[in-house]
C-alpha cells in the first residue's frame, strides 16, 4: 500500500479520497539530517523528512472543506494555515517520505469526516409508563419502611 501511495504522490498528487487529491506541486518535502541511532551514517545523510502543505491557499479544496480543515486542525497549523508533518522514524529517506505522506492523508481524511446529526427521539409510551409505575412502587416501598411513631 505504501508503494502505491508513492506512485500516486509522484504522478498526480496525494490521493485523500475519491473526490480529493492534493496536487504534488502544493506539497513541499524537505529532507534534513536526523538524530538518533545510526552511528556515523546519521551525520552524513538527510533522512528526516519534513512535509508541509498550505491549507489556506490550496486550490484542491472547496471552500467548505477548507473551513472544516482550518477549524478541525487549528492546533496543528501555523499562522499562515500551513500544516507541517515530520517523519524521522526510519533510517531511509524514502520510507520517511512515504510515512509523512500517509500521515497527512490520514489526518486530512479524518478531519473532513462530517459527524452524523443526532436525531431527537422520544421514549415510547410503554417505557414512560413502566418508569412511572416503578417509581410508584419504589415510593410505596420507602413509605412502608418509615417509622410512624407510637399510636
């Protein structure tokens, strides 16, 4: 699946859903040197990948999608409306690039999901009657337990 993602991202863009594809020219991928395990190899190779995408100026989104993404991902965006994803999980720049693209696609797809509107419902007549009759029985039970004093 990751290999399939890379083909999509290199040819026409990053496919989020059947209706939404982010064009490749809107995605900025920058590789830098990463820390962590790897010995001297780490000091010479740029395996850490930083992926940025500006939601505010993207032409791939409708106005409704843009507003939804800006609202749902507000904590992850900078002041210009750009989202930044960093991946330095592996020693391979290619794998880190694929993981960053995958994480962006998952994040955008999840943020675009519109929750179902809750329909108001009413309890059935039978359930209301059952609740009220149970309350009456409980009241009688408690009343019978009371101390009435000496008559």
